[in-house]
């Protein structure tokens, strides 16, 4: 889920669904005044999050390891589902 969170006072948003429990790096998080917002792909804040990404306020480049056009979405899912090629997150483009 979360690697080392460097920011102090950050809001960490996790929009995902996991098939097993995740372990937080609590020793790295102590004293950072973090707020966590999670949901099983709830999508209630997705418009706001996407706007922040679009305006350069959130840098997702370290997370997106693979990009595929919509026509290759089946291959993208295959790689993501099977955790191949060092995948972290996949972006689908037009």
C-alpha cells in the first residue's frame, strides 16, 4: 500500500481493493500527522484527485510504471493482475 511517506501533515488517499491485509510502515509514519482516506474503489473523491493530478499538485509518475492504449487493455490487465515486469500501476490512454 504505502511506502515511506515523506510529507508531514499529508493526506494519503488509497483508492484500491486488496485481496489480503496490507501492512503499514508505522515506524516511518510516526510523528508525521498523516490523514488516511481509504475506500474499496469508492470513487467519491476521484474527480478531486484527478483534478489535483491534472494541475500538477500530485505527481503520479513514480507510481505509473506502464502505459497502454485502450485497444491493449486486456494486455494491461494481464500484466497488472499477474504482477509482471515490475508493474506498480498501469495507465490506460486513448
